[in-house]
C-alpha cells in the first residue's frame, strides 16, 4: 500500500497515474476532496481508498502495518498568500506529524520542498545541506518549506529513508485547477488561444532584457520519474534539487508554445504586477549533481519537447494524465 497526499492536486495526481501504469493499484489518496474542480485529476484512476486530509493521521494509526511508502506532496502552494498561520498549519505542522509517524512506524518518506526556499538566489541554487540555514525566501510559502527542511535536518530521529525535493518550475497536465498559480506554459497556451499573442513580464532590472528572465522549467513527467526512482531505490536520504539543471528564458518558453500550437510568435511585454515585483525571481537553475550522484541518470525533457507533449496531447484535447 502506497500513500500519496495532495493526490487531487497537480504533481501528485500525475504520480498516481504513473504508479497505475507501473501496476501499482493499492494506493491511498489523501487530500481535501471537497474541491470539485480537482475531481478530474483522480477520476478514473485505480486506488484502494480516498482519505480526507483531516482524518489521515487517525487512519494511519490504524492501518500503518499495511503501508509501504508515503509520498507527502500535499501543501499550500500559493506564493501570493501571506497568512503565515495557514502555512504553519498545512506546510510545517502537518508535515512534522507525517514525519513523526514515519519514524514511529518505520515508513520511508518523500516530501515536497520547493525552489522558493532559495529566495533571490544570493547563495546560489546548491542543495548541499550546510547551505540551507543561509537561505532567505521571498514569501511565507518559501519560508514554510525552508523551515521544514531545517527542522528535518535537525532531527535526531529520522525515517530509515527520507527525501525532500526542491521542485523548480513544474509544468504539465492536471494543473487546470490552479488558477493564477498554474504554470506559465498553461497561461501561455490559454492567452495565445484567446488572443493569438502572449504577454510576458517586462524586466525591472538593468541586468536582464525583457523576456530574458530565466527559470529552470521541468516537465511534471520528469518529476514523477524521479519520485518513482526514489521509491524504488530507497537510499541516500537527504534534500535534493529537482529541476533540469538548465535555465531557459521566458522568451524560449513563449516561442516553444507558439510552435507547439503551429503559430508564429506574437509577444508583447507588460509590467510585472506590483504585489509580486519585489519578490520576483529573475534567475533559477538547479544544481543537479547530487541527484545524479545518487544514481538517477535519466535524461530530462527539453523545454521544447515537454511543451510540445503538454500542448498536443493534453491542453489541445483538454485531457488529464
């Protein structure tokens, strides 16, 4: 039995799909299932039970002997949310309880951290543990993820295998429900479809031209492949970056989306909204040596190939993975 929290969400529902494809059917999906807009993310998938997030710990205390692995992907991920109590409850307190249960019941544990922990990148994007204390995230979401990473490293009692994954800019199917927090690829597709043009944020820094802000964009299928690798190997515990290791510009992303839609690029620039302008990351690029040294050697999708697959096989047909 494998547990996946956040199972109605973006990344976790893609993980459930891949687990099903690999023959894993005894899955327990944990989430707040009152959100009807997420229903299609788990509709049609094979699983043993749906467990409400608030009842999960009670369920686990009774059923832990049947559990083989826990993926804790569920979190509040809104980077524009500034109510720290929400993050303290859902991203820190809840995750601490999952960790403690995994220690008590001898369960392997993988959880979602975030590249938001790196803040403006003044200390780089290196996932070595000794650097984590130095990071200064730009928002409460990033703080919550970094605070848990620091807490995890400080624990004397740890699960026999555990890993925290600093997800970089993930895009792909099953993010239809995410609204403003959906990937730039998703918004690009919808903008282009509606207006035949794409608006990108203007640069407000002299060292970056408009549209040449850079991010490490990673296709969700690559994220899921790494999650599967960690479940299957269960060694080399620690905190890992999960990006491609190659930053690309937003212009690259926009042009790739136009190409996947078989349209000529038509791009204009708008001011970055003031509520995020001072907290906006202009460059992210994951150092990936640590995961490679742990044995993961699969190639990642290029930005062009990932966007093409996403647009042609999912967005155009309104398909779910």
